[in-house]
């Protein structure tokens, strides 16, 4: 109902019913009879909509029952069968055009009494309708399932491309309405699968709002009795990605006040009130709570809480400023996604970035949920983790984050572009308790999910969220979980390899006369203090350099000397021209006057600085103060040349990364290559300027080859020697820095092995208890609802099929020298439930229901030369699990 002013007829009539009188505000709007009529019309439309939604919900529940019955009737043949038979008789109201993979045909569908709707009868026969009511066209369930699986494995596959492929296979021309029909049927199919999943989760007692988040990763979040306590309980990472943008269907409007910020016009998009995303997504309302407008202390000069740690990169990284990142193309409604992953790449939470860049409100909203659900001692890596840590401290979330021990760090990859001082404060390498984790899981995830962008770019909000949530669920259960044991084994091997360098480090320490490992910690303190002293020049030195520059200008003003000495000489030959050449005389007089005025201004500025600095005797060339300040000025010139050279190196690294990036077009690669060619010349020029400035200070010069090898940008920081020579310090030597990093890698490898031992036992315990729990629940549910029991068993197959593969990989690891963990299951979160259920049963089920179920998919093979020996080991592990 459209509002008049600020009061709608519906709101007004409600107030009238509450107060019983008509206020004066109603007189210029509507009469009481008009308001009553409009209110009744509104109530009628609302009731009609509610009845229609309720009827549709009931129909979907019936279709869900029909789908479960169809799936149970498949038996061992699976979806290769289950299609209705072809019908060649007379066409009637029960005849449906069935679209299958390889052909389309007519089929006669028989309804049964328990199907209250025609669509339920179609689904029971393996067909999903393409229209409401008495549908005459349907898509077979196996065709929809094939597209669903293929689109998850290859996100670039759109419905249009798949429908065109069906047309090519069946030899018919493609028509746009075929895509619409398939989209309707696929929407219904996905909705039914979602309802089946919700029933399974409710049966298993896993339907609470935050259950998935609290149990997202078996290694990070599955607690086992007696497990060691780590300093940080969960390591994760988060980042934003603008590939998953969605075009906004808005009317075109002019820019706001003529600025370059586009204003979104009136939306032309059909309003879809359905909720999508499930428990993966945060709503826009949850995110907007942490917007800059909602909490004034989230940014700005005045902070609510002063940060305990400094932020060396706050001015260096431009995307720390929301004013810079908030500008986005007005053609997009959602400008990307912001998601959080654990260190094993399981998706924790995800939210849309709406008409903005990578604002602080997105990680703040996710952090608020993580602290509420997961709890304390969380570490999150972020490309601007140094700045975000300060943002959290001065936000309303700061007190809770500090109480629960939240830590914000910078990932290893993005840490290359941060300053050395930032790395000492925020890089995981120098943080005890992290291990060898790089905190960069978002980049591989985005590399895979970018293929989803092309198929979601033109979807509405509901379908886009639905597609992203389906992809995240598939990624967790079919990608991240299947690679879980490989991640653990690879990290364990890497940690053991680092441990083998202990003797090499001891030799290096002996050669460098390093008495103990405590020296490395002292080096870090010294380096941090030194770099902190270089952040800003003292005010006294700044004034001294300004005073020196003014004296140089005053003493060496060539323009002033030339203007005062220039005269016009007349001889008997040209004296006749003196009376007609007044312009030249005026020009010289003007130059002379300007020169004296400039000299007087310089004198006034010099005198002002002398009074400010309490200088009684003016400095002269050769004096002690003159030479010392000259050295400071040359150092500043040197640092400016170094800054320019470093900036060019940063640009070169990023361009090289983009040049090798997949899905980069040919024209863009050619453009980057041309830019690199010109950039190399710019780097050569910058190197020459740097060497010129370095020679004036007696500093070592850089060669072209050395600059090309500077891939770790913190190497430039050690060149910024402003007030003392650090070239003789051991921590500034290449050998000392290598030894320092090697020491921290050794310390991290020890922590990593402890964490991996904990995670391996958590995974083994989870697999053992999850398999037993699912098997017990299948037997229990089968007594009352066999169809639902089959779906519970199917849910167990999603992860259960990787069990043998995980045990084989971990079994190989257990035989390696240096392995200190155990593969014996402990007592986890499901142990008490399993014991209670087994106490009521006479016979306990098998640990792996695939062993006794002929319909279960075969286990994945993992070829190995010692296959027989590993098979025996697997048997032993199963016995231990019992």
C-alpha cells in the first residue's frame, strides 16, 4: 500500500482502531469510509497471499515425499532407471511430454490417492514439472541431477549452455522458452533437495541455527577428550573477492551532484522474498549493524579504544580507508563476496558486499558470529590484517575480541608487500603458537569459485545466493573434506623436513658466534626498535633541514646574482636607440626588483627559523652544523630515491603475478607485457638515481641483478639507515637474517607437529564416531520411516566414502620416522550419544555401512605399491576403532 506522506491507510486505520477516535491528521488525507475500504482490500490481498503461500508450501512438502519414494524405488540400478515409460496412445490430460537426456517423448502418468497435487504424481514418476497447475511438460529427475552435479564440478556451466547441449543431442533447435522451462524445474528440484536435507538434519539433531558453523571442520572444531590445549584453538583466513558481482536492474539516473560516484536508480528487479544461502550466509541486516554509520568509533582520528599495538601500514595500504574502497561501479548491486575459511579450507561464513568495496563491516560482522559460536583463541589472516586488528580494537567489538583472545595477522603471500616493521608485528612466522601455517586459503578458493561468476552475474538475489551456497556446500563435503588427509600429511612431511635442518642451524650459530637461541629473540627486539625510529623524522631535524635549505637558497641564488649584475651599455653607435628601447630597461628593473624581494623573503624566513630554533649565529658553509645538516638532507634525498625504487618493484611484482594469472585475456597480457617493458626502463632510471644518492652518503650501490632479486620487499627496509650504521649488526647481515628465519621455522615446525597430532586424532575420532552414529540412526529411523532412513544413509555416504582414503594416507604417515601422533580414536562429541543408542540395541552396526550395503558407491581407490600391506593396516585400524 502506497503511503501518503508518512502515514499509510493501513497504519492509520490501525491507529484509529487502537485509539477509537479520528485525529485531525486524517482530515486532509482520507475519509473514514475510504480508509476502511482500503484496509479491507489490503487484508483480503494479504490473506489471499498467505493462503497461496501455504498451499504452495504444502505442495512442496508433498513433492518432497514423492521424491523420497521415487529415490527409494530406484534400488541398485540408481538413476540410470527411474524414468516413466513411453506412451503412444491417445493424448489426454494425464499425458506429459518428458524431456530426458537423449530424447523427448510422451508418457502417461497415473495418479495415486496419496498425491494431493498433480506435481506430486509427476515427481513420484521421476519428473519435475515446468509449470504450476496441470503441467504438460516435465524434465526427468536424472537430467536435473546430472546438471546439478556438473554445474558444481564446473561452475561455468550455465542452464542455457546445458539446455543448448540437450537440444543438440536431441536434434532440435534451441528456443528461449526451453531455458525458462528447465529453470523452473531445476528450481523445484533444488528446493526439494533442500527440504530433504533439512529433514535429515532435523532427524540427526543438527537443525540448530549455528550447528554447521560450530562443526564446520572436523580437525578444527571436533573436540576429543584429553586433547592437548593449543595457544590458538582455530586458525583461519578471510578476504573479499569482487569476481562474484551481480548486475543491478536499475533505471539509469545521473550522478550525484555531478560527482564520479554513480547513484543507483529505481530498481526494476522482481522482488523475490524467498530466503537463500542457508546457514552459510549472514543477512544484510546483521552486516549493517557494523556499518560506519551505525558505529561512529569504527574509524577516524578519535578512537574509542586505543590500540595496544602500532599499525605500521595504516598509511601505506590505501584499502584501509573506507572512503577509497567504498566507491564501486553503480551498475552492480552486489559487488562481490566476503568469506571466512578455516585453515583446512572449510567455509565458515560468507556475506555479500553490497554496492561497496571491501569495508570493515563485513569482517566485523563475521567476527561477531565467530566469537559467539566458536569462542576464544581465534586467529584470522587477512591481507590488511595489521589495519583490521586496530579497527577491531577501537570498535564496540573490541572488548569482546580482547577477552576471547582474537588475533588478526597478515598472510604469508600478502606479507611480502608489507613493511618489515609490519611483518615483525603481524606476520605469522614471528608469532609463537601459529606453526608453519601461511593463512592464505582464500586465494585458492577464489581461483576455483571465479568460474561461478559468469553464471551468476545476471541472476536475481535469491538465485545468486542459492548458487553460491550450493557451491560452498559442495566444496566443503566433496573438495575440502576429500583433501583433508592430504593437507595433514603434506604439512606433517614439511614440518619433519624443517626439523632436519636443526643441525645446519646449529652450525650457522657456531660460525656466527651466536651463544643461544635467545639471541634471535633479542635481534627481533633490536630490529623492531630500529625500524620504529625510522617511521618519522624528529621535528628538530625537520626544522634543521628546512633552515639549511633556506640558507643554501639565500647564499647560492644564481638568479639574484645575474639580475643585479646585468646592465645595458650604450656606445656612440647605439646611443640613438636608448630613447626607443625603454621596454628592455623596464624588464631589467622588474627582474632586479623581484630578485631583491625574493632575497628579502628568504631573509625573513631564515630569521623566523632562527628564532624558532634559538640560533644566535647564522650557519655558514663548512661549519659543523652546516655539514651535519647537509648529511641529513642527502639522507632524505636517498630515502626518496629508495621509496621510488621500491614502489616500482611492487608494481613489477603485481604485474608479473597478473601476467601469469589464469583467465587473463590475450589483449590484457599484451598490455601488461608492454607495461613491464617500460617499467623495466623506469626501474633502471630509479636505480641510477638511487646509486647517485647512495654515493653521496658513501652507501653501497645496487646493481640491476640485485634489484631483480628483491622479491621480498622487506629487504628495502634495511637500506633505510637514517641515524646509525646497521650494516655491521648481525641481524642486518644476509646470513643472520637467514638464520633468524630458519630458527622461527624450526620453532613453528614443532608447534605444527603438535597441532597436526591433535588434528589427526580429531579426524580419526570424527570418522569413527560419525560412521557409527549415522549407522545407528539409520537403523532407528528405518523402523518408522524407511524412506527417510535411506536419505540419512545417503547423507552419510557424502563424507563416508572418503574414510578409507583418509585412513590409507594417514597409515602411510604413521610409518614414517618422526611421526609422534596416534591413529587410535578417542572420545569425541558423539561418544555419549553412541553409547546411549547402543545400550538399547542388541546388535551394534558396522563402523562402515558401505561394507554391508550393496547399493552404496564403491570406495575410491588409492593405488600404492604396498597395497596389500596397507590393506592389512586398514583392518587393524578398524579393529582399533571398534
